[in-house]
C-alpha cells in the first residue's frame, strides 16, 4: 500500500503545489518536526472522512486554512474546533 504522502515522480505531496513563483504558494515547513506534523495534517485532511482524494493544491489550501485557524491567538479552543470542523 502506498503512502498518502507519495506525490508524482517519486516526490512527496509535501512538495506538490508549492511553486516558488509566489502563485499558489503554501506553507512549507522547514524544521523536521514541523514537516512531520504538516505531513500528518495532510494525511488527515486527505482521508475519506474529510476531503478525500483531491488535487494536492486543494489539500494544501485546506491545510493552510486549518493552520491559520489554529494559530489565531484570538480564538479559544472550542472556537478553533468549530471553525476547523466547518472548513473540512
């Protein structure tokens, strides 16, 4: 069984859709721990309970939105949970 993180041409979905030209740029974790956490988030979002089999750009955009909600210091945890649930 292949990994959900496996991208085209032997790459990873973590590398897909993150163009360097600024158009469609997504969060790119640089620290190994952050990269692993982002990979788990992508796996969760791409699961059948959420967005399922979608193009990498859609999954990255959804993860970017989830991260922005999680990082919003003005929200309490129940509000974060509600917003993330509505996103997915």
